[in-house]
C-alpha cells in the first residue's frame, strides 16, 4: 500500500484506489475544477473511490459574502475566491463516477480564538467506472 500527500493536479502518472480531496474544490475556479476532474479520471484506478467534501450553497458562514464573480454562479470573492456547489452541479460534474453517496453535512468548527463557525458541506463518495 502506498500513501501520498501531494499537489494532486501535478500528478503525472500512477493509478490510485482511493483519492481523498477535502476543502479544496470550493477554492478552485471553473477551469481549475475541470482540470481537477480530469486528473481524477486519469489517476483513479478502475473501481477506485473518490471521497470529496466541498462547501454547499447553504453554508451560513461564507455563502453570499464578498463580491459575486460575474461569470460563475454561486462564486464569491472576499478575502479568497470561494465557489459553493449545488447537488445538481456535483452530479453533473462527477457524472463519470457512480455516485454512491451525496449528502450535506452540517458541522461546527471551533477556532482557537473562541469563535465557532457553522458550515454546511457536501460529502460525495463515488466509484470510478472507467477503464485503465
């Protein structure tokens, strides 16, 4: 078994049985999200699993904050760019997977300064049905 923690988009070769992507998808602009999906298709082994979490449009902490990005719905620029996903968008974006689970997860994130941030994220678990 091999474990790698890396800049996923820069992977040039190899097939992986499991890919875990957490709190990244929402930080990528449209073209970058497309490149990430291409990398997933290229690197996931047949029957490999993708575990992904990304912010939902129902996230009460960040959604709607900042300046709307003109050419991307559900995207805002405040201190950083953030894109918020809908169920329909994730189903379309990850149509190359057999989606096993797709649900919203609500959680509270405590910070060292005592603040607690309330978030709602999507959890997607999909099986790659492509070939090597």
